[in-house]
C-alpha cells in the first residue's frame, strides 16, 4: 500500500458512526474505504472527460483471430 501516515481528524460523531455501521469496520478501515471511493470517483470523472478524445488504432477482429471462445464468450484457448 506504500507509505502510511498517522493523522488526527475531527469528524462529526454521527457521521462516523453511520459510516462505520455501513461498512461494519473500524475507524481506520472506514476512512480508508471512503478515501478509496473518492479517489475512484475522481479517476472515473477523468476517464469520462476523455470520452471521444482518444483514438484507438486497434483492429479487434485481428486480435481475436488466434483465440477460441466458449458459449458464454470466454476465451478457451
């Protein structure tokens, strides 16, 4: 996970209790999950901003030529 930091945070106790009840975890894990969700939301926003701006020069049919697919679309070989 990389470097860790110990922090002090002042949070509304009702908000923290509600979040902990939702996650079923302790304070540290609840805050980590919340921060991961914020980071993921920011990443998704950045990806949506790229929509229509990136051109791919890939022929999907050529990539699939050497593969076999099962009945559910899974690669079997």
